[in-house]
């Protein structure tokens, strides 16, 4: 399993947080929890998912990924 932290731009309320979280969790093999206060999504991957796929899901929800950092489990 791999973990990534995505910095998200454009979130301002709980609805924003839910849109981003739902968009990421809709990807097969992704479990995401979004922290609105810190504007980050903590993502656990059980399948191989590209950074581009993660970015596109967030973009489709109306927000921007400003950085992706890989975390060790």
C-alpha cells in the first residue's frame, strides 16, 4: 500500500471538502480523507493509481492539486 498527500487549492467550505473527498474515493483502489483546515487530502492506494489520475479527479470536482508528496507507510 502506498500513501500520498495532495495539497488542494480552492477549497473553502465543508461542501468543497466533500466534493474532493467523493471525487478521490470514486477512483478504484483509493481511500481518501480530506482535511479542509490544512487543504490536504491524505490518500491511501491499494492499486496503482497515477498522479495524473488523482489530479484529474480533483480538477473534475472543480479544484486544483498544487503538490503531491509520497509518504512511507
